[in-house]
């Protein structure tokens, strides 16, 4: 028998068994996964709001 591989949770550093049972690996828990993804999302999940202007649409349609 070989000892199960473990990894360190990127969020809290806890040892996580690298097994199919560890659903959130490399994180130790859903919470740590959410925290990490949340940090990422706060950095780069800002989608610029594109304002649809109905008047412009109507104008360009009318040109044709
Ligand atoms: Zn953790």
C-alpha cells in the first residue's frame, strides 16, 4: 500500500488527500475553493457594461 498523496490547500495550507473523495482538491473544502475563486473573480470578473442604445439601433435600421 502506498500512502495517499496529499497537497496543500492553496487557501489555508491544510493537507488535502489527493483522492476522488476530495471533491474540492486542491482545496480542503468548498469554502476554501470559494474564497480562492472569489478573490480571482473580484480581480477580473468586471465585465464592462455595454449600453444598448435602442435609438441608435432604430437609426441605423432606418438608414438602410
Ligand atoms: Zn483550506
